[in-house]
C-alpha cells in the first residue's frame, strides 16, 4: 500500500512551473559552481551549489514540492535536469549541500539583483533624499524538536527570521536567522545601514535603538506604546489636510519620564486616528481597533504629518510579504535543520521574490501574491496571470 501511495504521489513534469524565472538569473548562479568543492579532490561531487540553489528555487515556485523528498523526486525528471543543468540528486546529497555550501555567497547575488530592481511605487512628498524606506520586522517559524539550537518554549522549538523590506521596491533586502527568542531590537542594531528610513512597529520602540539609528546616519518612523511618557517642547498646528488624514496631534517632545532614561534628542510625536480596513473580519492581535490612536515617533521634522502617517501605514506591506513568504514560497516548512541550510532557503526565497518583482515590474499587491500562488498551484493559467500583470502595469 505504501509503494502504491508513493507511486501516486510521484511528481510529474507537467505539474512543474516557474522555469521562466531562471532565465532572469542570466549566469549569476554560475559563479557558485565550484563553491564548497575544495575537499572534493577526487571530483566525486555531483550536486554543485548553483544546482542546489536552482532546486531550492524550483521548490519555491512549485507548491507540489512540499518536502526534501519531493525535491529529490523532481531532480529525477528529464525536464528539470535539462533546464536546470543538474543530475539526479539523492537525499543524502541534498542534506549535505545544506551543510557545506556557504549561505553568505548568496548575498552577492542578492545585492546584484537588488540593483536591477526598479522602484515600483511612490509616496507623495517623499524622495530619495529622505532615505531608503525600509520596513523591519520578524516572523516565527516552528522547528522540529531535535533542532536544539532553535529554542523557543519548553514544549516546542522555532526560529525567527528578522527581515528588512524595501517598501518602494516591494522586496526583502536582508534576512537574519536566529532562534525564536532572538531579540529583534538587538538584531536590527547589529545590521543598521546609513541613509535608510526605518519603519518600525512598537516592538522596536527602545530609546537606545533610536539613538543607534541616528548615529548610523539613518532615520526612523516608529509606533510607540500608548502609555509612553513624554515631555512637550513645542506644539505644532495641525492643518486641515492633515486632519482629513486622521492626524489629531503634532508635537515636538522628549521621550521618557526618568532623567536617567529620557532620550535627550528632541523627536516629533504624531497621533493618528486609526481606521482599520473594513474588509478584515477582525483586527490583528495586538493591533489597533476602530477609533484608537496610533502614537508615532520620528526624527523627521521635514516631512508633512500626513506623509509620516502614510509611511507608517505602508509598514503593512511586510506583513503581506510574510504571508506570501510562508504560504506560497513554502518557507513555513524548513528543508534543513542546520542554521546554514535554513539561511540558504531564506536567501533563495529572497531571490525568488526579486525575480517575481523583475517579471511583474510593479508593486505586488495581495491580489498579485494570490494570483502567483494560484498559478504555481495550477489553479490559474499562465494567460490569467499575465492578464493580471498587464492590468497591474497599466495602473499609475
């Protein structure tokens, strides 16, 4: 019975899609061919790093591949071997690849692809001089029990993927993997870059982090807790345009009530009346309800209050990305138990997102992510996906 079931579940060539994306890599993966082969003096290695990354991308683009074993089955198909230039891969070689191939090598490819990406949306009143608009957040993924390094709770393990997401390009540009208890504020502090405008949720509202961002020659827009203590320095008038955007307060303040912990740098504090999307059945856990005030702190005094409110609202794009990342690209299922192997999978997912962005040429909406997922799973035809992208490209 088990053999019959395995035979029924065997992947067919006609079920695999997404090969067009590999053409966009235009030789970038070829430089990886000899990576990790220093010890292979007898030239016995049959699976090289460029081929392994190609197989990871095949996994991302095909929801029918739900495990490492399914990926191994796909490597046996003539179409896969011909188009990806790889031979049949055994489970052992796939597991070994996750350990021996250096995940850091993929960052060079990510950097080159990122440079090719156009800006796919804009925010009125915001330009390049204000910094690269970057949303930052982390997402949890459950791990198997024998991954001892991936600590979370007493009864389960997990990892956290700390992500920096360029809002105006619609793609992730950096990911760091830690155990599920990894501190998001600490990780961001270690990976700050100059000339960025970081958009942060209230989990990052730490005054020391604000100082570190400013020292790194960057800026921030961050939601702070409703009960945060602040001292007013100056009250700014709220224009009629800002009121229509939901702004009810605009002040210059010092954050903190204790002299030892007060942030000495004056900041701008804006209160925005929340109007959640009515299409959602309920608010996100910990999110604001109808009529609640969002308290937003920033060091940007040169932007209109309504522009700052719009910037923070765009932070939601990283939440939409996480949904796509887990449920369409399959990253809620880990193909490796090693940290390096998981990083290879995460970086491959970033490459997949950049390839999709290069193909569509526009900001991916939730509907676009859904259409891509339906196409990958065989529920939508290529013609239907192309028609959706054509409509997207006609929009301003």
